[in-house]
């Protein structure tokens, strides 16, 4: 019984240590400014729109080609 209590104590101690380590590492992170975050978000959204339009174009093209062969 004493071993089980000791193991539980070790588990909680190791979890607490993990959270402390995470907190220390997060303090080392160089966080982007609001301006950088907004700019990066806009770049990603524009890229997604462009890729979406390209995929849409291929879909329309392949649908047209498929219909061309099915009708004939």
C-alpha cells in the first residue's frame, strides 16, 4: 500500500514538473507581434483562395472532359 502511495506521489510530482518545464519553455518563445500575426494570416488566406481556385478549375476541366467522352 505504501508503494502505491509513493508511486502516486511521484506521478503528481512528475506532472507538476512537466507543467513547470512547459511554462519555462513558453517564456523562451519569441511570439509574433499583432501586425506579424495579421500579415501571416492574410498570406495564408490568400494562398488558400488561390489553391482553391486552381482545384476548382481542374475540377471544372475534368468534369467537362468526362462529359465530352460520356456523350459521344
